[in-house]
């Protein structure tokens, strides 16, 4: 029998290593103390990771070679590899497909707006929520992303574009409130003053409506924006589009949103994907006014991005505009989301899906 560490053991050792980028500054200092090093080294390393966006320990040139070797033994340092980049000819939006260390892939989007650059990140590999119009959920959930993997999407895009990221939206593949602890840790690392220090008010987390976790989020002392994927105005209609509506009825979800506003003072965003002939009638608009006028909120109308696997159609432009003006007349602020990157598989999960299909061929 050949000697040496088998492949499996090596994998296990890799898994046992601590994920250094997911540690808080305090935790990192404690680790350094345990290694017999001065705590300020923790501060230096934290800066390399979260400000200078280092992708390897060897970049950390103000640390001795011996310490860098010790770090390699003890910690795993995640770094994403861009396997595909698609750039929209319409608006410059870029969609990235990133490979994770376990060979899974996730997608992230970079968008340029008047008020700054925005990155939309994934929070899970796949999704188990099953929303009917969404491509991310067609193959179910593979796993949740670690805090470092969520940060890496932003850090890598920042390195690749050479531009500052000012807004972050957690609206890519996955349900962030189904990966709760990792999400909260990610948010604290992202907005912490010793890291990239993105303002909490410039971060939006979008959920399909996991009511108990909306209430938990309200208690975290964060100033982020909560976006609720509403998409329909009655439980009956919502259940047809979103299976999660069977578990958490609209009344429970809306009351959790009201609680979020009460606790944080942050206006809620309702996302409403307009699906032709399904939820875009005048009656739907009136019902939406009935719901939205009770809450301090803003409605984001998203003309549905049709996916090949389902027969949903985008309403005509005039219908979307009529829906919007009806809401406005009813006293509800509403915008129609600019359809960025439609020419580049812009809908959630489409790029990853194309990639997986190609691999299967
Ligand atoms: N799981 C979270 C975040 C991911 S999806 C959530 O449900 O909110 C981000 C937003 O895009 C959600 O509002 C989602 O319902 C919407 N969405 C997904 N696929 C879409 C499509 N094909 N067309 C329009 N909106 C879509």
C-alpha cells in the first residue's frame, strides 16, 4: 500500500481549517494570541483581507514568511475564480459566474447607476424556495454560502473592475433568510468600519417572506433595507407563484414587515414581478394599494423576465405603466425597475443554469 495522505484526508484537513475571512476582527486577534503572536497582527491581517482584498497569504508582505506559513497551515483563505463574464451591450451591466473552492458556481451582477456602482450577490448555491418564475430554484438547494463567499463576490468584482462598490443588494440566487447566521455575519463584516465599510443604508436584503426571520432581522440593530418579494396580493394568488406562501400567510409576513419598520425606522421595499395576465390587472393594483397604504413602503415593479422553463410572459410596457400610475394615484410610491442586462441572461440563476447544462452535455 502506498503511504502518504490520501485524497480524502487532505480534503478533510482542508475542511477543518478555519475560514479566515469569515472571522470578525476580535476573533482573528484571539486566534493570533492562541498562536503566540501579538494581537496587532490580527489587525494587519484583517486589513489585508477586507481593505486590500488580498487573495493569498503571500501578498501579506508586512508579515514574516514564517508567520505566513503558519497562517497557511491553520487557515483556509477563500478566493473566487471568474469562469465567465458577460457584459451587456445595452447598459454595461456585467454578470459574473464564479467558481467556489468546492467547484460549485454562483453568479453575481455588477451594475452602474447614477448614484454609484451596485453589486447583486448570491446567498446560496441554488435555492429551495421554489418560486415558479425563478430559474435559481429549478434544481433545488445545494448549500448556503459562507460569509467569506458572500464577501468574495463583492471583493472580486471590485478588484476586476477597479471601481468602488457603493451599494450591495442580496438579490441573486438563494434565499438570504434561509442562510440566516451566515448572512448576519456577512452583513457585519461588510459594513464594519475596519473593513470595506459599506454604509448599512446602502445594503438591501431581499426575502420571499420567511416571517420569523424577518422579525429576528429587525432585532439585529442593523440599518439595512428589507425588500419583500410580494408578487401577489392575496394568499390564494401568492401560493400559485410562491410555495413559501403556504407556510407563512400574507398577514403574518406583512405584520413582520411592519415590525421591521417599527424597530429600524427603515422603509420597506415591496418587490412585485409583473406577470402578464396573472397579477397585472387594475384589480390587482387596487388590492396592492390596500396592502401598501398601511405600511411605510415603496413598490418596485419588475416586469417578469421570462425563463425558458416556464411560460410566464412580460406584460406590455403600457400595462406596466398603467399599473404604476394607478398605484401612484392611490398614494403608493412605485417605480418600474430598469431592466438591466436583459441581453445577458439577466434573470436570477439563468447564467449558472446555462453553465450546468453545458457541463452535462
Ligand atoms: N430569495 C430572495 C432573493 C432572490 S430573488 C427573494 O425571493 O426575494 C430577487 C428578486 O427577483 C425576487 O423578488 C424574485 O422574486 C425576483 N425574480 C426572480 N426571478 C425573476 C424573474 N424571472 N423575473 C422577475 N423577477 C424575478
